[in-house]
């Protein structure tokens, strides 16, 4: 759990509850928010179950995609409210999700798995090009690639199949999913599901980059987004949650708005990443951290939406693979609408663009608020011009004197 990406959720929960932290190493920034901790492998459910035996707990809370399943298994072993682990497995496995939707006749998308390039070619011929090729259980769009023909499929299959992350231990005999390409803009929806009824809380419009990959380079949340009242999306949200067996929880679903209607990209048994819940809190007042705590206690969250304007985030990337010399911020040029600015890269750090790396090649992020999504876009453009990445080969040294920590404006 990173301080930047999830720290604001932990801080919210700590204001209302006493927390005991499970973590792989000694805590640092988390210490002020917890009353105690245990060093344990949080990807190992059995290890956590053993570690929890002498800790009186009323709830288990987790936001990290790679640890959601282990946390559900821990909660079940302790007799605490949780999403059923088998439901979490269905959400974690991209092909299992497609199978569940297919059995229910919901959000149809042609898809199959492949063990090798020969099987992949056969699937692509059935589905029809273009196709999307993705690892079956990774996160953050790692390895996900748009393929337009058989030659391209042959050239990328082995690299997609070999994609791995230290925190993803699931292994499948057929590790790659081949599915039809979905046209149209991509969105995400953070929702509250309670006793089978799904309430969308906020919609994030995605900005994608680095084709043929699907790097998420920005998100915009607007309180006036018409999709919040769209009956087709509402029907799809309820049907997809029912199809995977999810009846209670906060979920983050990703969709393509195709010419045939909304089509699910994936369903996640957690709140969104990339600070999307932070944008949602700015716009709606709904706190995803407190909602997760309530759900962990088996209590329906009081998610009262108080709509207020729009908020957006943009991640800044280098123009090419580079080593950071410095990141400079001209604060005089920052618009007043900047809520948060964070520098993500340190001097000497290598930044490799997709497909060599994903997400870790960002050197800064900017969050803005405004009355409308259009005004947010203008503010982000202006703020981005106030942040400059100086490569090490142009800085005449490490550039450490020019490196500045990000500013937070609340």
C-alpha cells in the first residue's frame, strides 16, 4: 500500500477506528495511523491467518488488488464479513470473469485463452482482428496490447505471456487472454453494491496513451456526468455484479462505451486506483476508505453523494526513455485550481516508457478541481506547462539541487 496512492484512505479510516496493520516490512509513514502492526507476508493467506490468531479484530480492510483474495480468505477464517473468496477469484481472473458473464448472457465479448502462439492465432481468427492480448491475472494494464494482424500477434505473444509481477503469484497453464477489441471511449465506475443492488457513485472518464498499449494517463470525474443516470449502464452494472456473484462491496468496474452499448472490460472487488477515489471524494463527498471499513464490519455505508463540480488527474511522462536529472516546478505558473501536485521521480531514476514499463515511468501527477470537466482540462494543460523534466544528460549532473517535492494544496 503506497502512501501516495492509498495513504489518504488509511488516514480517513484511522480517524474513526483503531487499526492494526499487516505489512511485509516495518511500517514507516503508516505509524501515525495505526495502533500496532505485524510483519507478515500479506500475499499468503495462511500466514496472515496464523498471525491474526491473537489479535481481536472486527473487520478486515484491503484496497490492494493483488492482496484482495488473501484478505478475503483471512476474513472468512476469522468469521468476519467479506466478499466470498470464490467471487474475488472470479474478479481477479480476467477469463473467469468472461466465462461468468457468458453463462449469464451479460455484456458479451468474444474471448478465449491461449497457451502458445499457435493457439493464440486460432483464437484471433475466430474472434476477428483487431484483438486485445492481455495477461490473465496482472494489474495496471501491464502487457495489454492491441493487435491488428497475425504478424503482430506472433511478434508480441511471447512477451505478453512472459509478463509477470512479483506481487501476482497466480499461474495459469494458458496465461494469455485473447479477446475482441471494444471500440468507443473507456470509463470506470466506482459503485456500492448492497444486497444485489448496485449504486454508481462516480464515473471516471479515462485518458489512454501509448498505443497499441492501454496506459491510463489521466482521469476526469464530473458530478454532472450523464452516465450516472444512464439506464443502459445501470442495467449492465446490476447484471455484471449478479453474474460474478457479487452482492455486497465497493467495486471498480471498467467499461468501453461501444456502438452496441456498454461492454465490461473488467470488474475489481475494490475501489479504484490512480487516486480515482480521491477525485470522487472531491466531487461527491463520498469517502471510499470509510465505506470499506463499514463493509468490513458488515454495515451498509452511508454513501450520501453531495455533487460538487469536477476533478481530474493527469500523469506526466517523459517524451522518451530517460534518466532523471531534475524535475522543476514553476509555482508562479500553477493555476489556483491545482489541488495537488506530486513529483514521482527522483534524480538518477530511469524512466522507461511502455511497453518496457507501465505506471513507473510517470514523473509527476497533477490534480485539479473546477466547475466543469472542460475547465479541468484547461487547468491541467496550464499546470503541466509549469512542470519540467530535465534529463540527466542535459542537466550537467544529478540535478539534485533542482529537485523539488510536490506541493499539496487542500
